């Protein structure tokens, strides 16, 4: 199966479903049609896009995610399937019953994987890992020393070669590109979490009464450098103030549709995220000790 990411932002469109296919109609354009089963994420940011209820229900039934954007083309809402697995209720129970030491051990593994991925990206782009590999080795269960935050301060300034750069979700510089890429990545991981029969709001580390996707926020951490690489390359070509337009989105989405190494095999990101989520379910069920995480 091919998982595709579709972003509809450039022009008005009418979306409908015909014979289990998503139909996209735009004035002056040839009508497009693709199977819902092949659609991983549908992003809608043009305010003049209309769609039928069958689009949302059909996409969810096929296991896809829907992202709605605001007037700045930034994601503000997400729809995910809720019937994710045949033993979903049982897995919810195991997830909520997970012991604190287990969660701390899982978070240690996630943070180590994230820091190693960041280190590899710095080595690739800047010729030096910035000391992140050493910090990754010092991450303890639960990361009580907050090595993740220490690494972050080193990582961002080295990544963009700018001592003044700060990760700011409201920033009008390359932070806008990061926000968009992370939102799509979050949808991919949240979709995988639901497909594995886990509840996306019950996190391993992240916890916020107002956040419905804490678990997705946990599991997406090691994947973030995929977006970071694309943003660095795009900013290098067009500058930090480049608009979040069709070209920028295409570059960011392309960064999430490549092939990645997991367990010695080359796989698409959708598959990698699904296997990662399934391995987490196995940990909760006592069938595994750790997560399957990718090498970037």
C-alpha cells in the first residue's frame, strides 16, 4: 500500500467520495481521483475548500488523518480514526496500567534516540555532532537530568549556525516551517498510535489535560530531525523569512515520504511509525522490553 500526503492550499476545491475514491474537483483543472486506502494524511488549508461528510468518514474508516489549517496555513485541528485495533479496549487498559518505571525506561529510550538522530544530522550538515552523542549516553531512566533540554540548547544554534536562534512556536522565521512539518509528522504518528489500538492522549512522558495527542508527541520525538533537515536546506536556498507557500510545503512533505531504516530494512515513514507504535503496545502487554525506533 502507498501512503500519500495531500495538501490542498493553492486554490478552491470540492472534495467528495465516489466508489471509495477521494475526488478532487477545481474550476479549470482536471478532476483528480485516488483511493482513500492510499491516503495517509489529507491537509486542507484553503478557506474555499468544501467537502462532504463522506470524505471525513471515509478517510477515517480507511485509517487516514485529516488536518484543518487556519488563515496562515498552519494546522489547527486533526481528525483521526477511533476504531484502531480489534483488541483496542484491552490495550487501552494495559496502557493506563503501565508502571512508572516502565514509562521512565521508555522515555529514556526515546530521548536517546532523539539525541542520536540530532547528532547524526549535525554531523551530516555541520561536520560535528555538537556533543550530542555524549549527552545521549548520559540519559538515565526518565531523563531526570533533563539531557533533552541541554541538547536542545546546543542543537538549534548549531543547526542553523545562529547563536540567536530560539525554537519559538509563534516565531515568524523558520519556526513557521518547523511548525508545519511537525504538525504533519504528528498526524502520521498519531495515526499509527490509533492503528496500534493505543489511546493518543495517554502519554509516556508528555501529559497535559488540554492535549489530546500526548502519546503522539512522545513517539514523534526521534523523527523530528527529518523535518529539521528539510527546513535547514530550504532556508539555505530561500532564507529564514521564506513564505510558507506551495514550494515550502512540498519540500517539507517530501522529507516525510522517503525511506528509512528500521530493524535492518528500508521502509516508508508510515510503516516505521506503525511498527514503532506496535512495539510500544507490546511493551505495555509485557511482550517486549523496548521500542523499535528508526535510524535516520
